[in-house]
C-alpha cells in the first residue's frame, strides 16, 4: 500500500522501487504479529489514513508539502509503531528495560520505532532513498523522527 501511495503521488522518481519493496518486506517482518494492536496492519492503516488526509483532506496543498515531506509522512506513518512490543512507555520506565535506558525514559517506544526504521534503511539492499543528496536525507530523517516522536501520547 505504501508503494501504491507513492506511485499515486508521483513520488517514485525519488526512490528505488525494488529496494523499497525489500525495505517494506523487512518492515512488515519487524512488526510483532503477536501484538494485538500495534502490528503491521495498524501501520498500514495509519499510512492509509495519512494518505487520505494528504490527498482528500488537501493537506499537501494546505501545508505546501514538498515531495520529500510527502515521502517522509508516508514512511513515518508506515513505521510509526515498528517493533512495538505491546507494552506502554510507563511499563518500560518502571521495569527499567533496555528500551527505557536507551531513550533515558523519554518517548521510549517512539524512539525505538524510529531507530528500528533507520537501522533497516541503513542496509545497502534496503536503502530505497539512495538517490537523495546528503542534505535531503538529513531533512527526511529529521521529518520522520519528528513525526514518529510526535505519536507519544504523553
């Protein structure tokens, strides 16, 4: 679905479609299927809703979203709960888990989701954004990280 959204918005010139397919397969595999809510279906649902806001809700025109911003939004939506283990941030804080330690008790799950996305993307066979310049990639990373961290309900 993410690839279809990219094609519909004419964003494919910025990506390597073959690598993106591999990236999305790895994203799906990284979502825990046994988690009843924060799984790959939820990621796809949020991406679809984001796409609807961007197109039918005219978010692209209203917010003057660049093509890179559009890509960032779709990828952030797809991966916003990547690797969610089914526990709330408070659980991780109270249990002093490695996730809590890694994020210094701040937006624990959200930091984890963003880091998982960029760990997957760092694989040379999965980096569908290799066409971007260094500055464009920095912009993408900042946007995606901000969008995922913004999902912290605290």
